[in-house]
């Protein structure tokens, strides 16, 4: 099983600042099969990034993903008020298709 | 769009059947999954039914849960038997994109609570 670790656990930032979130895998994630989601309280997750760096439909350009192998990064270039949420990474290279524990981005 | 139903309170060892109604696409032409989230916790993939009809389960539910679909109604189901307290969670149905096991469409979830 590929175990995903996310850091930091909580990121306290102000609107307009840059956010950098990390996702590290216990084993290499082949084909860059890594996705990112965010989830707001009381809502379902929403897909942001797949294939490590491809933005999902309707996702603004301020969201970008990078990385390969065991180290992946989600960057939000300038935080908007609606971006404060919990962010999860997920690998879909190997079953079970595991998620990271999440990074909470909250308002400083 | 995906809309789940069927959650509620069940006793340990009991059963529940979750349903998920799809609109705007066919459940039989896509990979469809159930993903759960225990209260205040992270996400756990539970099961998938592939477009060809084969199924796959997480070890934590294998032998207790059964995923199925009704193509004529565009419905997805999760039969949950031998329920345990650690099955308590919000259960989401989710559609995969591009025949890969990441999820571009999620329902709003249905809450399952297992308690005596």
C-alpha cells in the first residue's frame, strides 16, 4: 500500500499570499498518477489537479501541481477567500487508491 | 450530478444499502466508486465497479460490502453487511475521469452511523 504523508498539517496564511503544500509517498507513484482535491466544511471534495499537474475543468490558473516519484507539490499562487479549505492528495497508481491525511489552509 | 441516499443508523452486525442516482452520464460507461470519510477524518476509497462490470474492494470491506449498478436506472449501490462501528462515516459516490481511479464528480454524501 502506498502511504501518503502531507505537510504541513495546517498552513495559516492571508488572502493574496502564496501557499505551498507537500505530498510525499512511501513508494514511487508511477505515471505521475497523483491528484489533488480540496474540501470545504460540509461539502464533498472537489478535484483540482490530476496527473500531478493537469488542472481539472473549471479550476483557476492560480492552482498548479508539480512533482514526480515520491514528492509532489500543490501551489496556490495567490490565495482567494474561497481557497481556505482542507487539501487532500490521492494516488491512483496502485490499489488501494489512497489519500493523504490532508493539509488545512486557514486564514491567518 | 450524483445524489446518494440510504444512510442512517444501523446496529453492529446489521446491514444497510446505499443508493446513488446519476444524471448527465451513464453509470455503466464509467468507473464508479464509493469513498468514505469518518467524522473529522480523511478520505478512504472503498470500492469500484468498472465499466465492464468487474469490481474491486478495499481490504477493510472485502467480503462484507458489495458494489453493484442498475444501468437501466443509472443507479449505483453499496450493500453493506456485517457492519462495524468503524464503518461509521459519510459515504460518497464518485465518478472517475478517463478510466483512472481519481474522481471528477462527487455526490453530497450520505451518513452511516453504526452503533448499538
